[in-house]
């Protein structure tokens, strides 16, 4: 841990004039205040004050005492698009006590519990996102400055990536500057969709970084007249955006990867601990879905049946089967390498603090109860009909936010991972579903207006 004096010296050396005190709301959206650098002690000892009732889902009303955002010195992040500004991730306090409606505080509670059990959670994330523009009529279009991003299968296309080279190099340069070790970027499966990868870290650091990645992408996209969106599925006929997570559990004392077993009789290089963790994910997957895919829009990418091939490129790349296998992208959980798992169902629209906390809690329940996930599914799951999938005993993920909310209400383990946030989360998501479900869409008008 760095000290106050070390941070002040660094701020002086880097000519930092202002501090962003940043936290997230229930949706994972960044909120912040800007504070002059010479008031660092104030936001470290007391915190920047916020009226929590002005934000939904924070457990406060208009009468509530201030939420105070206290900076975490270890999250010092120079803001690369503005000179003289540094960002700190913050934890919320009220009346001197941790405010547990703060998603970051809640995640730290989950992490402290697993630390006592001797575990550490490492996570990496694939931050898929789109660059779009808004039309005068409110619709959106792919940001395509040179009219080159038009292929039916644009993934990895050189012309597609060169089309936005300025944005991608700005982002990667910025990430290198702040010490994230960005190691590759690419054009993803949909027109206008990109991904920039940075190295694995402990789960709290990755959640902090994913939040800042969303802030950073929005600022660099603006420079080019585009909007960076992490909405799960902004286009009907294009692949949606995921936040695929790569992860393993480590020994808290030695850092040894507890998912690794080169002698694995199943041939995947996974330990019994890893298989029990997968068993826990499978046991709670329907309820986890609410936290990993928390908006009505998320379920437009999380589909089964013919919709698996329902995009311009040919695939949605989002398995909705509760299954695992080898290095096979048609599974919910892919074994990307020995001791290395990837979950492909996480939405780009998730709140990483809540999603990581719920996922970890579910996996640890599998370890504690020694749950077995069954044998791996090999081969192309997309080629199987739903009848065959069900015959194999493979369950499906919920197909709407309403379905997943029902599952969450009956799952005590995932509910516990949310702590006091649970009631606010369910209230907000039920309200979101009701509002969405009342809408009459252009599709309905076109389909039904003259049919009856």
C-alpha cells in the first residue's frame, strides 16, 4: 500500500492540479466530483460529499445524511486525456461507517470473506464495445469514417481496424501510460465493434480498471466525433458486446493457481477445486444471470435456438447453455488453457463489482459443497437442436430479465452476495422491466397494425 506522503510527492512531480473522486452507482455508471489537489487530505480523511438520494439504488432518500466518497490511494490513475488530473476509485461512507449500498464496498466485503478462507480471485476482462454516431431522428449508425467497415464478416479485418486506428492507438497509448500493459486490440465480430485487452489482475483492480476503461473510451471516442457504447446489443442484426471474464482462484498466501492440475484425467488441466467452482456456477447460473446480464437489452444477445446464428456475421458468439468444455467458444465456460477458465456470458453492461462478487460467491459455494459439473461437452453446441441439448441434461439460461429475476429471488447464495443492495437491485430491475414491457415498439406496429 502506498502512503499519503508518497502520493503527494507523485502528484507534485506529475504536476497534478485536480483530483477526480469517483465511485459507481447500482448500474456501474461512474459518478465523480473534481477536487483541487491541495484538498487531497479532505477527500482522504473525510471524503467528497454526495446527496445519495439524487442517485437511484444507493439506499438513500432526500432526508439522508451525506454519502462521503473516500479515495483509495492504491487506485491513483493519471487521467490521460487531460493534463494535471488524477482519478481515484472511492469507497462510500455515511456518518463515518462504510455505506454498504456502495457496490465497491460490498465487493470488498465478499473479497474479505474469501481471503479469510485462504483464497484470492484473479480476473481479466474482454471489454467489447461499439463506436457509433447518432442520427437526427434518434437512431444510431456505425461510426465508419472512411466507409470501409462494411464486410458481412468484419472480424479482424485490416481495413476495418485501420478505419479507427487513431482511436485504438490513443486508447492503447493511454493504457500503457497508466501502467495497465495493454497487449492487443482488434476489430470484433460486428461492424463498428472493437476490443482492447489489458493484463489480468486481482478482481478488485480489474473492476476498478474496467470502470475507468469505460470512462476513457467515452472520452477518446468524443475526440473523433463518435460515441463509445458498452450497451449489450445496440443493433438488431449485429453481434452484441460481452465482457468475457478469464479467471482463476489462487492461494492467498503463496499465489499458487488453485485451478491448475496438469494430471487432470479429463484432459483439461483443471483441478478438483476448479471443477467444484464450475459446479457452483452451474448451480446458481440462472440467478447469476440477473447480475451478469442486468438490463432488458442484455437478453437480446443471450439467446437460444435459431437466434444463435441471427447476426449479419453468422453467429452471436453468446452461448446461453449452462455448459462447459475444452477450448470451445460454444460453451458458457471455456477452458482457455490449463488452470484458466473463461465465462462467455458476462455482458458488457454489467456492474463489475456486483457481477464479480456474485460469481465468486456462487463458485465458492460449489467448492464448499463439492458440487460436480458433470463431464465436459465437446464439439459444436450450436449444431445441436434444443431437444438434443435438453436430452444431454444441459439447462438454458433465462431468456429475459423477468425470468432471471424470478431465479434470483429463490437463490439465497446469489442474494447474499449482494448484501443490503439486494432489495434496491430487485426494485430497480423490476421497475426497468415494467417500463420496458409497457412500450409499443415499431416492430409491433409493422407486424400487427393491419393484421387484425
